[in-house]
């Protein structure tokens, strides 16, 4: 642990002497920091929050009341082996969120930076979440899910294990996700369907008109023609746009299939 003067611990907080706290860490009332937990400089932990062993947080993360980070995976195969939860910098983790460490020896649940996890979000074992994502209240990710960057998941979205969610995707509230969510598009409903290009999100992110036009053309090729998928992907290869190229690679890399229009 860092020198006492560099951290602020509420008198009722329970902090293991074998936890590592960076300078400027603040720990609120009745919070628990277990052994082998790591909190980087400037992290704030709210009242009754729990940082479990083998959880590692980067700098300036805010963990709100009753959140639990690094809990054991909800996996019947888990036998107590050492695994980890690794979190980047500048994340907001709101009340009652649960982010679990990985299942299997040496494996990692990995969270990037600048994400916003709202009340009651659950991220299960072995997930990989990128940067700058927003998960609204009650979002639940099963195990082994990959979420790229700048993804917006509306309230109570539930996702099946092993699905992927592409960057700049938006998913409507209460959608049940059982296949990959394509990047740059809006997916919504039960069963979920692609509804169009995420134009508002892309515009806010600073995408140029040319880039948005290329994605709209790719959308039309994918969903508004009877052309076989391989032919469509070959045509997309010729569009010379980096975002369309990412969309193409994402589709080709799909193991569970992807949500259609």
C-alpha cells in the first residue's frame, strides 16, 4: 500500500494490507478492498463497494456505491483457479454494477478506458470490452463476449455468450442479442433486426459525410439487394473506405452469424 497520507480511507472501510493503492485513492464508508487488488492513482470507491482479489484498476476510475468488481465467475466449471479482472482508466462504474473476473487459470476479463457502466450492469467472465462504450441500466453480458469501441447499449439489453458487438453500434432497449451486432448500424427489437446506419452516433463522433455515405452504400449492398453475401463482401472490398473494410472483416470473422435487417 502507498503511504497513508497519499490515500483517504474512511474509518469503516476494510482494506487489506496486501492491496496496492496508488496516490490519491479515496475509499468510502464500509467499502471492502481485498488482498491482491490494485487501484491506480486517483481512483474513488464509493460506500459499500467491493473490489475483490485479483481485480486491477487503472487510474481515475470512479466506482459507485454497492458495485462489485472482480467477483468469481458464474461458471459451473470454475474451481477457484487464479484469474483476473483488468480495468483501464477513467471509467464510471455506477451503483450495483458487477464485473466478474475470468474463468480458467490465468485468463482475464478485460475492460478498456473511458467506459460508462450505468446502474446494475453485469459483465460476465472472460468478456473483452474496449474503450468509450456506454452501457445503460441493466445491460447484461454473458461470458466470452467481445465489445469493440464506442458501442451504445440501451437499457436491459441481454447478450448471449460468445457474441461480438462492432464499434459504433447502437442496440435498442431490451433487445435479446444472440448473434453478432454489426458495427456502425442500429440493431433493435425482439427478435433483433438491423434498422439502419447509426447516423446520429456517427455524426456526433465526427464521421465525415464521405465516410457516412460509404457506410450507407455498404448497408444497401448488404440488405437491399438479393446478391449473395460473398459477392457483396467482394464489392465492399472495392470501396476503399477504412470503415467499410472494418465492417467487411467483422462479417468475415463471425462465428455465430450476424443480425440481419
